[in-house]
């Protein structure tokens, strides 16, 4: 039954993406774009790490007026974004976040559904802090206790992460500790829809 549930969730994601014309319906329904957009000013330069098809990056550029660069290591996702047409204030680049060295500094780094895919998360955060010059990080990650079937899967020895490419799903205090190790300070955290939406800063 749990195997069937996992299979159906994958199929549901595909259908939800087709339903909204190539963009997953969660972007429209969950409202998490607002969390990012409302915390970014028009004068800021934003790096969206692991931007995928650039749905969030596009919204930030169009709604906040900020200059946004999205990076991802999947050329297929970036090609999809380019086919849709990029707004004037958005650029996308093929790059691996682990090795990325920007030509110009950024003010804000966005990591939406990215950290859980990284094994050495504090190291990535520290590298992005040092290489981009950003003073603020806006982050979205999944939580372990998002559904009662998750601890049941773990108890039964079944895969329980939200995605097979995840290295973790977050438990209380974990994100704050990873940020601390990376030299960042958690200043805002919201638990929404089985996820943590957070803002972190470089301490003064």
C-alpha cells in the first residue's frame, strides 16, 4: 500500500504539472512565492540556486523588480524556462552550485527545495556566503513530520524522504544548526504546508 502511495504521488506530480500547462500547480496553490517576493527589494541582486524551470525566479523578477540570476545543473529545465521567454530582469545559467563562482556580488541567495538534495549542506551555505557576498538567505525545505506515513515508512525500513534524491528531511532545530555552522543566523522561520520557510542573515 505504501509503495502504491509513493507511485501515485509521482504520477500526481506529473498530472499537476500538465494541469497548469507545464508549471506544477503547487507554485500557484501554496503561496510560497509570496514569502520570497515580499522579502526582496527592487534594488537587490538575487541568486536563485537550483532554480529548475525558473518559476520562482521569474515571479521574483516580475513582482519585486529585482535583478535575478537563476542557476541549475539541468540544461533541460533551463531550456524549458528559455522557451517560455525570460523577463528582462531574469537570466538563467547552467552551473553547479557546489562550484559556482559569480562574476558579480549578490544581495540575496534563494534556496527553494534545494538544501535537502545536498549532502554537505553547511559547506554549501558557507561557500555561497563567501563567494556571493550575500547578506541574506531565503530558504525553503521539507520537514520530516509532514505526514503520519513518513515515520511509519522509517519504522518499516522503507524509503521515507520526500524524494529519492534527498539526503534529509528536516527535524526541529536542524536547519538552525546547519545555518549556525555555516556562519549564518536564523532570523525568521515559518512552518507551512509540511515545509520550513526561513530567512537567515550574515551576523553583523
